[in-house]
């Protein structure tokens, strides 16, 4: 999608610090980290939010979780991590391209605020 920030990051039109990439998924460091390790993992196709996941595109969600496990091993996150998807206005979503936050390297409170 032409006007989407994360589509531009995937295409390299906006620079990012790559953490992981394969045919389905791109992961990069968040520009405003909420933990000592904070990556954003996105599907390489434009899906607007978690509310738009369906039978056609849900394979990307599996691929994202495969990437989570690979990144966790590569980055030595064996002490633990959290994966978060914000969806919609009340969910705090600010970028309209499905993404999964991978947060680690500090104790993460539960429940979140
Ligand atoms: P959301 O608030 O939609 O759940 O998450 C969007 C995330 O994208 C935020 O954590 C924000 O810091 C991050 N972000 C926004 N713009 C950029 C950018 O240009 N580069 C990077 N690396 N992260 C960004
Ligand atoms: Zn997009």
C-alpha cells in the first residue's frame, strides 16, 4: 500500500534497523523502544490490523510466530519476552499495518496499563 509507513519500511523507502527477514516477514527495532529489546514484526503484505485476519491471510500470523521464536533464540531472550498486538483506537494502534511488538530484557508487568 503506497501510503503506509510499514509498507515503506518493508520496501526500504524508509530506513530501519533490521532484526530478521524472510519471504513472509520483516522485523526491525522500534524507533521508540518500550523495553531494552523492542522489535516490531510485520507481514510483508498489507493487512490493516488484527481485525482483518481471515482464512486467506492467517498464514502470515504463523510465519510471524515462527519469526518470534527465531529472533528469541538469536537475541538470547531465554529469560522471557512478550508479544503484543495493538488493534484499533482503544487498543492503542497507531500504524495501520498489522504488527507484533516483541518486548524483552526487562520484567514486564501484568496486567499492562
Ligand atoms: P502501535 O502503536 O501501532 O501498536 O505501534 C506502532 C509502533 O511503530 C510504535 O511502537 C512506534 O514507536 C513504531 N514506529 C512508528 N514509526 C516508526 C518508524 O518510522 N520507524 C520505526 N522503527 N518504528 C516506528
Ligand atoms: Zn502496509
